[in-house]
């Protein structure tokens, strides 16, 4: 029976099957360790003695626990401004991205829509050809969005890849017969979209929301180009400035002070990684089931 023997009501695995399982579990454990250990090391290194970290004595457990790096980061008043700005950018950017990409993707998924092929090609062209940084900068400037809150939210909210994933999801998950049944019940286009399509599309909405939130949280390039006011800078720019400042201080000192400054700069670097990654990592488990389902339906089928 394919390498298995029946004992009572149970199937007993053969020796080859047990050996295969052991190899699979071992390889999986090694891959999990290789994936998680770097993140774990950054966490324990950020709270350990910097001398022990730089000498390679920190491997599995933190030693001489110290929160100096976090205290130093907390002393920067701009850090909390950056956190506030980034949270606002994430919330606003995600809402705007969903508001423009989900309806557009649903419209593109309807084969009977007038100009369906034209609009599909229209959205696909920017995925392969863009005007470049200078024309984009001039367009943002002409719309009076430079150095404003909305420059981080509006100009780059339409993403062709999100449209393709959501459109494929709608094509495979929202049959035309459902629309015909809704028409018989007296529902119009908007009612059908709000009352039937959106409740059935939680998976793809969660996926696009997660992608957008992660992109907004980690984004720094747009802020570097389009934002000058310190009170509008996101967290990533603030953390970048802190790292540059610490590296500059460590390079300007000499002797024993230089060694200590270098160790402190490395410790702050670890703490910065933890602070910038922790919120997104905490959010991911809540949308994981939707993420897996939405990616598979939106990217594999069709």
C-alpha cells in the first residue's frame, strides 16, 4: 500500500517513509533557524553589552542586558514625530490605495465594460515604461504637492501590480451569474459592488492593504525627494539621520572614545532595525490567513 502497512485501523509507516519524514523535518528546522536567527540576533544584540557584541561573544542569549541604545533613541524628539507621521501615512496611504485600486480592478475584471481592452493596456504601460524621476518631480511640483502631507499618499497610490492581482481575483471569484441574480433582486452596479463584491473580497483587500502598509512603513525615497520640512518626515528618514549622525560622531573621535562611540553606533543600529520592523511584524499575524488565500487566488489562477 505505497510503502505503508495497515495495523488494526491505522496505517503504519514503512522505514523509508519515516526516514523521509526525518529528513524533511530536519531540513525544515534548518531553514527556519537560518530565517529566524538573524532577526533574533538583532533583538538580543540591541539589548546586550556593545563590547560583547562587537567581540562576537553574543550568540544565543543576551548578556549584560542594557537599554542604552533605546534610551538614546528615545531622547530624540524627532523620533516620535517620525512615528506619528509614518502611522498617518500608513493609514491614509492604505485607505487611498484601496479606494482607487479595488474599484478600478473590479471594473477591469468585467469583460462587458466599454473600453475594457483600452483601459487594461493604459494601466499596463506604466508598469514597463515610466517618465523617470525628473518628469515625476515636475508633475508633483505643478500639482502643488511638494513638501505636503499628501505627497506621500496620493501621487503613487495607483499600482499596476495591485490592479492585476485584484482583477484576477475578481475574474475567478465573482461570477457573472452572481451579478445577474443581483439584478433580479433589483440591485444596481453600486449596490452590487458594495453589498456583494466587497464582502466576498476580504482576502484580496487584506493582501493589498498589507502590501501598501508595508510599502508606506518602509518607504523613504519619496520622502527624501519630495519632503523638506522636518515635521513631515517619516520614521525611516528620522532613523536614517540618527544613524548618519552616530556614524559621523564615531568617525570624528579618536582613541578609546572612538572605540566606545563605534560600539554605541552599532548598538543604535540594531535598535533602529528593531524599532522600524516590530510594528509591521506584529501586524502580519492578523492578516496572514487572508494574505495566503489572496495571493494564491490572485496570482495562480487565470
